[in-house]
C-alpha cells in the first residue's frame, strides 16, 4: 500500500488570479486556435470545446450546430452505421473538421469503425476510442492496432486516464489526443462505486505536462458544472475541454420533454446498459445514474453563455487568445469559490 500526501486539486478548490490586460473589450479575444497532431500529422483549427459522446449530448443534430460555430462533437457510440455513413460521407469540411466517430474497444467496435470508414471513402478525420478504464494492456494494444491499420489518415482520440504515465503510453501507442478524467462527471458514479478517481484539475495539469512533452494533446473530460470550470481546465493546460451535463437538456439532444424536464444519464448507468447493450451483465455494477434536468431549449443560448464567459476570463487574466490561457494562469487555492446564499 502506498499513500500520496501531496495536495490534488479540483475546480472548486481554486480561483484564477486577475492580471493586467491590454484587451479593450471581450470581443477582441480570439477563441480559435490551431494545433498539429503528433501521430496523424493532421492540422486542426477551431474552438476546442467538445460535446461529450453521451445520449442527449453527442447527437448528429448537436454536431451540426456545434460545427457551425467551430466547436467539436464526439458522437455517441450507439448511432447506427447508416446514420454515421450519411453524416461523414459529405463534402462539407464544416462537419468533417469538427466531428469524431466514437467506439469502444471490442472486436465488434473495430468492425463497425472500418465499415463506416471504408463506406465514407476515408473522409472521416477523427476517431474517438472511449472506455471507462484506459489502464488495461488490452486497451493500449487496441489503440496501437487501430493506428497501425489507419496510418496517418485519421486523428485518434483515446481514453480515459488520469495520470502522466498512461497518457504517455497511449500517445506512444498511436493516440494524438488523450481523454483525461475518471469519475468527475455529473452523472458518473465510478468514484462512489469503486473508490477510484483523481481530482480533475490536478489530472489535467499532470497529464497535459506529460502529453505536451511528447508533442501531443489532451482533453479535460468531465467535472465542468459552470463556465468558470471550463476556463480553469484551459488554464490548467487542457487543449480541449469536453462537457456533457452543460449541453444536456437541449433541443438538439433529443429526448422526451415531461413537465419541462428531460432525462439525462451516464453511459455506464443501468438505463444506458438496458437501452444499448442488452442489459447490465451479471458480473457488472452500474457506474452511472439517471437524473431529470430542466429543459433548456436551443443549445445556441448555452453556447453563447459559455463562449462569452470564456472571453471574459481571458480579459481578466491578461490573455488575448485562448491559446495563451495556460501561460497567463495563476491559480489561487481557496476554501470556497463563490457566494451560495441564493443557490
């Protein structure tokens, strides 16, 4: 047994310290940034905020709206092969540049990916290989084998992990972007069910350092409850930030509206297993929950709130561009972050 005693931080443990800024207005802040990926050698230019590959979030309708504003979507795994082919077999760079197909790490998932990929004549640009536990040797080998088969034709996102060593291993096995986060999501119960996890801000800081040392990138996946958390994730070094609950409950996510609420659930929950995977296997426990959240209407209003808040953060900390946020960030440890009297 080992015990780590150094402090690990979550978003609610810190604030961003304000600094002198030369920006005249929030409008001047540039949220678009470019990246070149380590293994695929492909280039990206957009606002690096991602819709999570979850029911009610990572939908085809959400992807179309997000792409129009330069935002990214990792599509949900259960989307049918036919619908995926129809989405990716297009000449529209707007959608191709900002959308990833998502699979698990089973032979069936691999078969589905290549079926879609080949029918789209290689137009697909991004693949997200997503599992709850990215620490298995099997998963590393799966990422390696996919990279070996596709060469540099596609950019690979892989995860989830929360430590520097596994971030580096996935990158060396072919991942361009590593998803970072175990248990921070609003409808994830992994930490409750298993006792496993890592405070999200520290995970981002440590994994970003490891990835950047190899010329690769990370996604801060989960734990963002308010726009300020997204800013903190970028400040900690995340290249992309993935959000689920903040984008749930909108028209573009689908779902039945009952009493002005919509159901939202984790993809390891019992309802997700029943809906997509033939029920919860007898050797497993659910690691997600189902909740009812307020119906929020068109997602464009939430996107405006997020992007407007991010621009404001940049003006507070002296960053003219989103790309400069980590360089301009000083975190302040605190016991609380905001006044809760009317919550």
